[in-house]
């Protein structure tokens, strides 16, 4: 049975990288026609000030011209999402089938996603569909070099949207550099047609790893000169194939091991696994020490069994040690 949890898309990106411009384009497309927009920021509201008449809490929810809802998350993300969910049930606000959260330019994605994963009631109603990060073609490299938050936003992304390429150029070269640094992210440019852009971002949870490797010892990928500082910071990704179904006991052992051994070094874990006794594959997610319950998904055969670790200052051997819990086939 398909998951009934409402997909949540997290829109991140450093200050001035074009999140607001991208958001305005997305909400005018059919894919986001029934979308609730949560703006997790006060200093830079992201949409016209007139949309929010009272910023004291999230009870003042506006209906945008596009049909989307917009609210300010002045309370915690848990409270905001719970309020939206129950107001939807009570038909106090129009029905929505997606939530798009625009974060502050200085926000790390981890705490917001942890708020979703760590609430046992909330994670039955909502699921993370993906993290989308805007990257300024002109200033993104210097921002990533200077700010820890920009590094984390970039490396935790499922989709990286290169912005301002029409001004700064060299988009193809930058895309190649970002792809070498973050081989599991889908990299696109905001110069795409609005409809294509919206469709691509709406499908962030259709997991498609760009690079797959078997779990053998290996060093982090070599850094290209333009982004060497990212890997010097100790952030890199590792893709692993788990070719056979895992048992729930194997999964539990893996989670316990990662929680005990990785801690905050695990920026993100994601993938799709086959489980013994389950008719459909399961999407699996984790950030730091918090893992969401696996949920059934529709997935093509080439994606099943692919998992990705995005880590910071963690030896590859420790990743391999964790993976052994998933490779101990009966």
C-alpha cells in the first residue's frame, strides 16, 4: 500500500542565492498547485510582505494567486506542520498535497529534517521528499569556502539548482565540478523552462543515484581545484549497493551501529532497500542519529538496493563496518 504521508520538500540555499525567485516560479506551475508553502524565516520573508498580515504565529495563512497556501513558521516546524495538517482535516484551509519549506539562508537543513524525523506522531503524517539547494554561479564557491552552513546546504542536497548562470556564465563547467564533488545529487540550472524545473523538483523523491560503488575500502573522491575546500572540510559522499533483500533485524542492527558510531558525522543517509517479507521496496532516510521509519515506494529495479552516505570527517572504513550489517544475508 502506498504511503499516505504528505511529501515535504525543503528549499535551502545561502543568502542571496535565489531561493525566493525559484519559489515564485515553482508555485505557479501545476505540480505545485496544491502546495502549502512554509517560510521558516522572518528577516527575509521570501514572498511579498502583504501576504502575511500578522507574523505572530502560523494561524494567519494566506491563499496565493497560484492556489498555494503560504504561512510563516514563527513557532517550531513541528507545531507549524501539525497545525497545517489538522486545519486541512477540519477544512479550515484548502486541501494541500505537498509542503514546501523555504529556510533561512543561514539555516542548516539537519535540524529541520530532524524535527520531522524525531516526532513519532508527525512522521506518520509527513515524509521528507527531498532537499533542494540553490547555488549561486557567481558567489557560491566563495560562500561554501567561507560558511559552514553553505557547505552543509550543498552537501545534503538531493537537487542542486545553479542560479544566476545567465549573469556569471560557465554553468557547464560548474555543473561538472559540483557533480564530481557530490555525485549523488541531481544538478540542474534555473535556466530551464518553468514547467521542466517544477517537474524535476517535484520528483526529488524519485531516487536516482548518479554513482554506485560496492562497499570496498576507497578514499574520498579527488577534489577539483575550484571546490577543493569542500572536501578539505571533510565532507564527501559514498554510494553503496546492497544487492539482496535485508531483514528487519539487519536493518535494526545497522541503525543501532550508525547511531552509536557515527553520531553527528552522518549528515545524511538515503536509499531504497528491498526487505524480506515486504511486497514493495522501502525508502530509508536518516540524518545524524535520527532515522525515519522505512516507507514503501514505487521504484525501478536499478534503484532498489542503492544507498548513499553523506558524511563529515568520517573514515571510509567506518562506513564499510556499518554496511556489513546490511550485507549479512541469511
